[in-house]
C-alpha cells in the first residue's frame, strides 16, 4: 500500500484525458460509473450535448494522480466544432466502441483516428481502446481478435468493459492514467501539460481541478463558450 500512497505534502499531478467514439457507445456511462460507482444505471438516457468533464482521483503503481476526464457529443455536427478545444492539453484518450455494433468499431478507423491525427499529437497522446457493453454477450458483433488487430495496427492496449455492471471500468481509467503518468515521469512534460502543437488556452479553456463535481461547456453552432456550470445528476449517453 505504501507505494500507492501520496505524500500529504505533495500535490498529485493533474492529467487531462478525453473520451472518443460514436454517440451511444457508452462514453458518458463509463465516466458516470467511474465517478458514481454505486449509482443505479439510468436507462432513460440522452446524448451528451457539448462538452462535459469530471475530475477523479485515481491510483497508479507510482501513487495517486488526478484525472480530468472530458466527454463530448459523438454527433458529427458537434464534434466538428468541439475538437480543437477538446484536444487542447490532453495527455490521453480512451477510444470507445460498442461490442454489439460493428459500425461503431469501424468508425474508429474511418473517423476518430483521423480526428486524432488532425487535432492532436498522436505520438505524445497515450491511447487505450475500450469495447463497452461486453455484458451483452448474445448481441456481440465485434470479436476480441478484431479489436486486438486494431490495437496492433495503431499501437495501443485493449480492454472490454460494461458500464452497466461496472466490469473493468475502474481498471480501464487507471490503466490509461498509469501510461500517461509513466510517460511523464520518464521525461515528458509536467503533469497537466498538453501537445506541443497546440499550446495556450482557448476560449473554452478547462478547469484546473481545484473545483469539485462535473462541469459543462455550452455549445452553439458557431463556437464553444467559455463559461462552466456545475453538472447535476448522472448523465449517460448509452
């Protein structure tokens, strides 16, 4: 336990990580299960509109770190506007697909990896592939072998999760944040920094982790507004 403890006098590093994937794959459900593990799963759910983020303390083999987890709308009309702000200062990304939807898996290569290449420094961004809804065994359309082949091609690890049961949810976030933290300790930038390609702070900005609770950046069709509001309840996208 001692190697997982954080000194009372040291401030845990803060890393921004982002969620990517089609609408309905369960990105928001995964974040909600992580931050509210005992809350009942809400089946009357709606898609995320704009950007939402939560801050969560996570364990690594090297001590506790703070993850600022950003979630965005999967719909194309929102993602096109949001992505430049979304990726700014990100250190890791969880790419999520639905194991019962071959289309959501195919979108990773057809759409989301291209977005990563366009808006982030993929050499510096830690990546983890997550196949959600693994509890729906009878509806599976994406095999583990197919997912592993994708990981081999793009250089990332793979886990299957269930936001409904909680299976592997904490493990997925802790694995990604461990990769991010180990990269930082091995000579990367200071915790919480971002890609060298996109320095500075945009209008959207992001919270420094000192506040509590989830927050939302409101979106209109032309830009991302910089205000933040405290989120209420458990918001899920499928």
